[in-house]
C-alpha cells in the first residue's frame, strides 16, 4: 500500500505538506464511513484507497457496512435507477421493504463516530440515530432530475443531516442544510492506475485471447443498463463498417446490484456472432483492468446517466483518447475537443470514434491533455484535502475559510 510521501513526485511536496498540516486539526476525532458494500463500484474503491492514507495522516478513519437481503438491494437498485431518471415501477411494498431493513440496521449498526459519513441512499435512514455527533450524507449518483416520490422520501432523512455532498454542480438540490461539491478521484499509485510493463499488458491480452492486430475500442464498467453496454455494441458496429477494429466490454458487478447478471446475459447474446467482440467478466482484478485500458486505442464511456464516471479519469490518466456521454460528472473531466470528445447519441459516439481512428495525432493530443487535467483536478490527494476540510467545517467554520 502506498504511503502519503509516495505521491510527492506526482503532485508536489507542497501538496503533501498541506495535507499533514490540516489533518492535525482533526486529532482526536473519529470519522466513521458507512455504506452498503466493500467491493464493487467507485465508493468502495475510493474508500479502500483513502482510509489508510487518512490514518497515516493521523485521522482516525473507520469503515462499517449495513446489511440487507436480496429484496432490499433490489429496491435500492430501483431507487438508484429512478434517481438517475430511468423509468422503473415502484410500489408501496418497495418503500416498506426499505424501511424494514433500515429499522434493523438502525438497531444493529453502532454509529460511534464523532463524524458519521453516510454514502448513498442505502444507509441513509441511519441518521435517525443522530445524537451529539456530526452527520454527512454523500450522494455519489446523478440526482439532477430525480424521481420526485423517491426524492421526497429521501428528503425526510436528508434534512436531518448536518451537510450533504454532491459530485457535480448540476446534482445539487434545494436543501435546508449546507451543501458541498466534492468530485471523486482516482489513485495514481493503485494497481488500476500505475504504469505497467508491456509484458504484463501483453500477458493479459493473451490470457483473454485478444489479438493486437487491429485497433481496440474498450468500455470498462459494471454490466448495468445505465452504462448502456448494448449501445456500445451498436457504436462498434457502426464504426466497424468503415474501420476494422475490436471491441472489449469488460466489467464486473457489485454485491448490492442484483440486475447485473441479466444485463450481462443480454450483452453476451447481442455479441455472440462477432468474434471481434470480447465480453469479459472481471472479478475486481485491477491489474487486468489497467492492462486492458493501457492496450486500448480508444476508451468509451457511453453512459445514459452517470454519477461521475471514474473510468473516464482512469483512461485519461493513461493518456488515452476518450469518447464519452455528456452526462453526470463526465463533462467535469472532459473539455470537449481538448481532453476528449463528448457525445449525446450512438451516431455521435460512432462519428467521434471514427474521427479518432482516422486522426491518430489528434487522438494522442487529446490523451495528453486529459492526463494533465486529471493530474491537476482528480487525483486522490485533492480528494483527501477536500474531505479533511469538509470534516473541519463541521467544527471550525471560520478557521476553514482561512485555510
């Protein structure tokens, strides 16, 4: 595991010194993160990398999980979908299931932190245990146009928090509590983002029988309808008419996402007659994800809705040209025609991919610009600083302004 000083060559020693300085102010405070899963998805990935560094900086950061059965996670998946604006049928029973499981978690989860940091809707009801401690609700999903019934339901809990955190300005809502904008981040020293030797990259392609005889277009995401893997295949088919290429659709699932198996089956069915489409189910193998991104000619992120889209930051950090949907937090990472190309349709994505395949110098420049943009804005050290200042704001409002 990387140490905080290991990041100095990437971000500068002054950034590390600032982190140590502000972390001193949190001595004696326990920060308790709570979410629904320790594996799968961006939240778990960030917390796994962030907490050891917070502890090294002297912040007593801890992590606990709520529990839930299949019915509960099917309901919270529906919540996730409709908060993103997708149509999904909700019943009174769904809300009853959510409240019943939440009641059990309220009884069983010990909310001992001086600061209790709740991630996403699944554990949101724990705030009913709020006492003298401080509570933060962190929303990692795009709620710019939420399903009103679900949002009103969640608002009954949100208003009890001290602060709320969103990933992009467009996600913010009218709330009677303070709001903060904190974008997610990637860890440049993690297995998923560190530089790999060419022999490891080649070895992963050999393992999955992926030849390097033609350009490779890749999307790496959970098999989730909102990531639009079927749309990615359509993009590839349109490009294939003019530019011979391969497609890699790679990803896994999260333990709180029961829909993934069905989506994967639909993708496999649509791709079965094309030997140049490679569907890979990866079980949190970060080295393999890194290698696949590094081997790719172009990275796609054709999400229909997106909380932030960390796979975009991962690809840009590897200086890869990225074609991505203009949704959620993606436009924060991609300045159109400067650090990538944004699209709004299957035809638009196909046109952008063809443009990059036909203009390799332009594609290379987009990737280089994207890497610097990620270095300056979306690395873990910036995220650590934002969170530490957020924690301090709960206690030292005037001092934080001056930091």
